[in-house]
C-alpha cells in the first residue's frame, strides 16, 4: 500500500460532476471576469467566515499585499511576521515597500509567540500579521491586546486555516483584514490560483477591490495606482461548489488528526500541541523529530510520503540575504526547519492508510 502526501482524486470523485456543470454554465454564459459567480462566492464566503465583506483576488500573496496597501502601509513602515511562515507572508510586506520584522513562534504551537511581539515593536511598526499556521488559530486575544496597546493593524494570514475557529469564531473575523489563499492544496482550494480578502470594515474592503482592479472605482477611471488581481469567474464557480463541503472536508482532517494523536506513541516523535478553545483544521499535521531526515527516509521506504514546511526559514533564503540576517538569529524557526515533518493528510485518506502511517511512525527506532 502506498500513502501519498496529498491526493485530489477523492475530492474529484465526490464533486467532479458539479465542477463540470459549473464549467459548462460559465462557457454558456461567456462571462469570465467580474460577473455573477465571483459576486455569489464573495457573499457566501463572507457569510461562512462570519464577516461583513469579502473581495476575491488573484492569490493568497495578493490578498495579504492588497490588505496592507488598503490599510495605508508602505515605505518606512515595519510589519511583524512570524519567523517560521511561508515566504508569501513576508513578500506581501516587502511588495508594499515596508520591512518585515520577524518574531519567533512558540515551538509547541508553531504560531507566533505573543509575548515576543511586544519586544519587536518600534516607533515604525504599523501592523502584525499573525499566521494561523498549519490550520491552528493563533492566540488572537493576546495578539489583539498587543495590537491595541501600540495602535497596530492586524492582518490575519488565513491561507492555511479556512474554517478554523478561535473561541467559537472563524479565523479571518478578528483582524482589520484577513487574507485567504485558494491554491489547490489549501483546505479550500480552487482548480488553479485564487485568493480573497475578508474584512468587517467596508472602506478597507472597498479599497482592496479598487486596488485589485487597476485602482479604478468605475470603468476607465483610476483613482489610485492599482494592480490586476481578480478572482475569475471559473475559479469562483468552482469554489462555490466546494465551499458547502468545507466543514465536512475539515472534519475528515480532524478525524485523521485525532487518530494520529491517539495512535502515535513514539518517544522520538513530538506531537503537535493544540491550545485551549480552538478548532484547528489541520492543513498540515506537523510532528517534530530530532532525526527528521531519517524518519522521512524510513517512511518513504515503506511507501509513505511526507513533507517539510519549511526546510529553510525565510531569514536564510537567498532572496532575503539583503536583510543581513544570519544563522542563529531566529533559533526557534531554525529548529523547526530542522526537525519538522508533515504526515499525509487529505480528504479521502483511508483508515488503512492512516493505520499504516501510525504503525510505521511507531516502529521508527531512530
Ligand atoms: C499558501 C500561503 C500563502 C500564499 O498563497 P498563494 O495563493 O500561494 O499566493 C500565504 N501564506 C501562507 C501561510 C500560505 O501557506
């Protein structure tokens, strides 16, 4: 038996007919950008998140970048981001001309350590981007408290956490704005690229919409320097097919996570830690192991694929070498990069596949 890291086949088997029908409908209507499908999905997704406004855009990176720009963040400003996130979080800051300031995560939750945010604030700090990494919500009360103390904006990075709850409320509803990615592998994925910004602030959402549509408020009238970043009709229609199944698909991931949590008892493997009062959606099931590379090899020899999220922290990426940050600067992020391993997790994963992963992880002797 082989266990892939991810598979779209069970989702395609369940929803393929509806996805094809959506495709045919749009082909018949011949409207491909900014029409009823995007409008419909934006309303449905705002409702799902429990927020007032949603604006579709091209991808998750743009969702974060447009949010920052809409809030007026730019050159000379600093934005706090976790040191162990995907590079897109930092790039969004860089692309508005601001500087990303890295703050270490709590090694148990993998999420930004709210206590350390305090120490990273300077007179230039304008915003914090908490990332609900691997699908587990950040401690939003602590993040919001620090933000209020210093008058900072909060832009949630929800790219891995569609539907996750903090104290009974969906992520994306806590900050001034939140960015989502609909990259196919995300918990809610399109059949291509896509993204969205949600916000309870009408003006912020309106600015995001203008910025993503060439800075125009009406056709051929441009009141700001904008971008081209829109959610196309095809992707919006596919997302509308998948959204009603999101809670169910997340529940499958939660079941798999529960079985991993109960079944894996290898002392060499550190299991993920879930804080009180949250409902994670397990975009990634992340364990840690000192002999991570050996564990990955051991699993692959038994036909089990695994992943690393992420093998090199952002401050050590060549692209950010100009920030002059060296090894040892963010030891927690570095430790996570060295020891983190992502186990298979996908809708349609069979009980036998889950059992095999548990059995093999438990039989790893280092
Ligand atoms: C995927 C991801 C993004 C970027 O999303 P894209 O749609 O690929 O641009 C941003 N932040 C995090 C944490 C992500 O995982």
